[in-house]
C-alpha cells in the first residue's frame, strides 16, 4: 500500500517500510513530479517533468492545475483527445503507481490518497474515480493537513501539543487545528478554500508586472513568461530582489513589490484562519506550534502573515513539500496494521455541514422551498449521529423528498447535493398521532459513510439512504459493518443512561428543596435538558458539570456521598 499526495502543482508517492515513511523519487532523482499532462509533437502522451517543459513551450498542448476542477464538468482538448479533471488526475496517479512499482519491484494495487480538507463530496468521489482508472483501490481518503499532522505526531508521539497546520499548496488552502497527546492525533476543526494557492500568487505577480510595464505577452509567449515569473517568485523567498526578463529587458522585483502585488490574495487567508480557530473555540495565544505545509508556505509574505495574525513564528520541522506524502504513508501503515504505528490513534472531523432542504412559510402562507436545514455541523468529531424532526407543510401531504446537501450556505442551491430519499405515508388520518412528522437522523463515520435514516413518527416506517464518500471501495458487507458500528451513536443524548440518571437525581433533590434553591435547580435542569436537545457534546458536558456541582454540594451538605460523573 502506498501513500500519494495528489497536488495541484506537484505530486509525490511514499511508502511505509521498516517502521518509517519514505518518499520515492522518479528516474530523474526528483521526489516532486509536476502534476502536468501534455502531448508531445509526435502525439505521445507526456506526464510530469517532460509535460511541464512541453507546456512552457506550447501552453495549448496540455493541462496543469486540473485538480482545481475536480468535481466539476470541466473539459479540455489536447493531443487530439478530450480530457477532464478525472482522466488527467488518473494519469498522474498512474505515474505515482509506476514510480512505486519501480522501487518496490512488485505490483501496487492499494493507496491512501490525500485531498484538501475542504474538498466536498463530489471532489472526493472524483479523486476515487481517478484512482480506479489508474488501477488503484483507495483504502482511505485523508485530509492533507491531517496527513501532515500525522507525520509530525508519528515523530513526536509523547509530546502534548496544540498545533495549527497551515497548508498552502499550489492551488488549495487549508487550516486545521489538532491536539496531539499520548500518540493520539485529534482533529478539532478545519477550514479552507479549494481555489486559493501559490498559483494565484504567480498570476497576481504576472498581472502586476504587465500593468506596471504596459505589456501583455502573446499566446506563444504566455507559458515561458509565466515560468519566468514563477522563478522570480521563488527567488524572493530567499533574496530581497529578483529579476524577470520582460520583452527582452530585465526588470527588478522587490519583496515589497511582491507584497503589494499579492495583497488581495494574502487577505483571503485571514478569514479561513479565523474560522478554524473560532470553530474550535481556541485563541491564537493557546497554540504551541504553527506547522507550515505546502510549497507556497515558503513565501516570505505568507510567513509574515502567520506571524502577524497568530503571533507565532511558524515552523517547518518537516519539509513543507514532502510532509503530506509522509503522512499519507503513515496512514497507509495504520491501514495495514503495521506494528510501528500501532500506538497511534487518529480522529477526524466532518469537514462540511450536512443537512437537508426544507421549505419555509412565505408571504400569503405559501411554502418557499430551498432553505438549508443543518443536522451535523462542520467540525463535528466523527463518528457521530444527530437527528431533527420535520413536519410536512400541508396536513394532506402524503410524501416528501428528503434531499441531502453539504455546505455552509443558507440556500441549498449554493450547497452540494449528495443524495435523496422518498418517504410516503404521511397523510393525516383520523386518530393518527404526530401526523406529517418525520425524524431525520444522520450518522457519519471516518470512512466517509453517511447513513440517512428517515422515520415516519406516526407509523414507525423507516427509509434509509447510504452515501459513500468512496463508492465501490468498500464491499456491501464492510458498509453494513460500518453502519452497525454507528448503531450505538444513534441513541439521542437524552436517552443515554448517565444523562437519565442525572435528571432523576435532580428530580429527587427538587422534591426536597423549597424557595430560591428549588428555582435555581429547576433552571439548571432546564439548561441541561436544552443542551441535550442540541446534541452538542461540548454544550452537554458544560451544562452537566454545572448541574453536577449543584447536586454534589447538596449531597455534601446532607452528608450523603454523590456518585462522581465517571461512575455513572
């Protein structure tokens, strides 16, 4: 099993062997293979370095940066053939497979592949489809920042740290907050933008230079011009000045010039970082480390931004270009039950909010559809199970189409649809209890399996939809086993024994109190019950602790020992 970092600009392949992850080099001795596909003059297909060089000479004969189009209907034509993001990615994955087989001397059929944390379901499915075309079965899709943290945690298993992974690659930007302790790598929150990266900085500098010098390259020059600007951009990471050949003359670019030219791009980093910290409830001052990941994170303007925004000097203890591939190899070792990583535990979160479409009553009492009703919020630790009850809009309505979406927008048209299920038998009948009500439960696990269970409350009839992040990668039996493992999660928090016991104890004390003390206990119990209805573990934990403290003080006053929460 191999680990693959399928990047926008470059891709890498790594293996976990003899207790360590190792990145494998191609025949040129390069570990970074450009994610470029092109056609040679004789019609042969070129992949990697040769394709990149070919594209510089003639930009129309190939394609790069197609990772940004994953999950879309984008089409390209070169070499006399039609291409799309999936088939282009398949060529790169096939090259990674070939490089691994060259080193290992045997056929490779399984892989762990990394994707940006903010890739939506269709983008992840497209990645799996590309792997299938390349002859690879995807054992696990892992988020790029999580892979980087896994590589870091593998080397520092005993160190307790709170780490922000700042992952700026060629085309995507992700920020992930993790806690690492006793061999556990726990993802707390992720945020990102799937069309923001080093390529945007290059484009911005190209535009700035062209505007300043009133010059636009013609079509035949565009590839070589962009390459020259790319080299200058990289030079500015280590030097104060860089020179660019523009229309036969050399022009100088300073770091300040680059900062001004790319200010609008850098500004887009700020809200992503803020959202990640806010979702985790963590302040920048609480961070132990900021880990830089991705080649674009080497830029001086990015490091300066991290220091200004987070008041932390970013670290790159592991090579930013290679750390994701190394983490993918560690994950491959975990999937293969390698003894060297037997003590590592990885937890993850749901990267996008999951919910259903609902209608609201508009003007004149007419229903207005298209509103998003969240059920599992983004950055909820998985596996998890949450539910909400919905009503039909009309008493004689007999069926509903439950349409499932992921995203953060208020309207479903701006989110990603991932499936739907039809439910019948909702019409109001005489004597029927809870007519027109359905309980919709979402259960989501580490494998990206989303189970949607819709229960008609008047009859108990159930309908189920299973959405796989990696369709076809698990057998029917494996999917059923995964769903069975989520079964204990489906109990509503109010039905769990510790919570029921806590409320019963509160009821007992309520009966014995009078006056303000009784009113105070009633308010605390109400708050705890409200927290249970939110199904949010953190809210439940906080309100339970407050209620427990009150009950403990009562029992201590009465001379009776109250059970500790851990004993419940």
